[in-house]
């Protein structure tokens, strides 16, 4: 396994009038760059990959990120949260509860062991 963790940061940009807004308009590219820089400074870049993501469909929750393999979704992430996410989530393995997206659709417990067949039945 090349990377143990992947941090996907939404850098999608929607038109300014879109009701959900977009992470790109909220500074997500700069956040991604700062995350990447800090991960490299700490020497974690060999096991943690910080990636740009297209639309994660969570822009209404501020800059959104998802960390895999745990499928933990954080919203309203800002530069001040980088150290907290690195220290708590990546190093200590604890979810940063205060940054979780408070929406059942982003609950990792509902995503665990979800089978495609089961998802098809919902539509």
C-alpha cells in the first residue's frame, strides 16, 4: 500500500449565484496547498496523500474534505483546523467531532459495508 490515508479537499467552483456556493470560492485551493505543505514538513507525505477533489457535493457546509479509508467528512474547514486534523485524526486516530458535517448523509457508519445492490433499492 502506497498511502495509508487520503485527504480529498473539494476545489470545485460553481457559478457565484449557485445556492450551495462552492468550496473553490471559499479558498479551498489555498487550504489544499497549506495542508500539503504541512504534511510534507512533518514527513507524513510518504503515507498521507492530500488530493484535490472535484465536487464532493457538500459545498453548502463550507470547505469540505473527506479522509479515507475512514470516510470521515469534515465541513467548514479552515487553515486553523489543519493542525487539529493532523494531530487528532491522522496522528492520534481520533475523529475531530467539532468539524464533522452534521448531516446523516455524511455519517461514516451508514457508509460502512454498504453494498451497491442495497443502494440501488433506495432509488
